[in-house]
C-alpha cells in the first residue's frame, strides 16, 4: 500500500503525496502529476504497474486539489479560484516533490516525470529546467494552458532526453499540440495518437495494454 507523505513548498504550501516504494530507490523513480480536476489517486493503478516493474513512484496533489488545500500559515486553497499566476505556481509543488525524491536517495539521472493536461505542461517545464531528467511522458498537453506555453519548453530540451507525447483524436486540441510539439522537439521523441482514448490519465484506463507498455518504457528509461 502506498505511503502518504507531506511536503512543504518554498512558498509554504503543504503538498500531500502517495509514495509507492518498489524497494530500491537506486533503480529509479517516477513523479506523477495529475490533470484538473483530478487528484493523486488517478494514478493509483499505474503506480501498482510501476511497482511491478521495479520502479518507485510519487503521485502528488497539486496545490488547491485533493488534500493539498492548506498553507503552512493556515490559508485555504481552491484551484477553482486560482488566477493564471497561481496555476503557474504549481511548478513549485513539482520542484518540492522532486527535492523530496532526491533526498530519499533517487539519483537525478534516474528520475522521470509523467504529467497529464496541466500536469503535462508543468512536466515539460521541469524537463526543460533539469536536463538531467532522462525521460518524460506528456499526456494530453496544451500549447498554452493558463500561461504555461510548451513550444519554447520543448525547444529547450536536451538531445539525450527521452520524450513520449501522447494524445487522442477525440481530444483534438491536445492531438494538434502533440503533433506541433513533436515537430520542434530536439529530444528523442516518441508519439502515440489514439482515436477514442479521451484526455489525460483517462487514456491509461481506456487503452488496453497502454499502461503496461508505458510502465515498461519508463523502467527502461530510469534504469
């Protein structure tokens, strides 16, 4: 069973996550970032698949979502009331989680990131900021989500990073974004376009075998 953990960001937001320990942090780990209005629990089944593949994982609730709704000084947070700047500040949640994983003993070069929807855009921001991250899975990104623009981020990726872009044609905005991002990416890029798989982490549920294949891809990327 996953362990509930608590992290405080640099700006004092209390982030709650679920840590699934595969038993050997030196074998690598994956940071999982949900979409809106989902929570960390949307990755529960996928965390089990990663553990079966020998990979530890941490799924967090972004600020204003799930259990991450308080600051250290007692303020309440609700993502539905966030400005664009407050949405963009979710990158601090990601960075705090990344720091927690490194303190746990995960090697920076064995830590991959998976994000869905706004989590996908934020995952790209992290990949661009940390070229040592070996791989990222980007589920249903947007070209500009609440001011988080992805074309400049993809252009900034390192050539030895591995990028897996995924969308479905019944989510045309994300499918178009994936095609455009793939065109400008300098990283090692793989693209998967489904037909009726929906948006974000829904694709992990609707497409038979996709989650298992993705877990295997991530295991190879971080080992």
